[in-house]
C-alpha cells in the first residue's frame, strides 16, 4: 500500500509509544501501528518531512529494505506482520514492523504526552 498521496510533504509532529502501539502524530491525523514488534528510526529532527510512506505485508518487503535492514528477516516467519517504510525529505526515516494499522483524526493541542486527540 502506498500512502504517499496522503502523506507526501507532511510533517511528523511527534512519536510516542503506549502499551503495545507506536503512534505517529501528524497535523490532522494520528497513525497507530498496533502491536508493534520492532522499529528502527533515525533521530527525530527539528523538521521531519515525509517524502514517501509505504506499507507492505512482510512477504512483499522489497529487497532494498531487506538489505538496508537485515533484521527484518527475523520477522518473515509471521505472515500476519506488516512493515511501514518512512522515506523522508528531511529528518526522521526508517521502518517499523507491526500487526495492524489504523489512522485516526487528530487535533494538535495540549494533553497527555503534550498532545490532545480530537476524538
């Protein structure tokens, strides 16, 4: 699944983990990677602008990602897992392995973890 049309040139405002999920915060939405298994991201920068966001089943991970992140091979036996690739223009980039993804509406504000969910 290519999420580029939705997230191209979008800034990642924050990342936090709660319980078993990893949450990526954007200006108008929050992407929840449910039952996160592992992730490897570059450092979070002053600017974190997405160039391309790709979503794959574990069986469909392209060879260039397997070469760049050889630890992905450790997860190939669980066919229910998915992989998110963050390819950035500036700042944070990397991959995450998880069971499911949901996207929720989000309004930037103050609250737990410095953010307030609109719902």
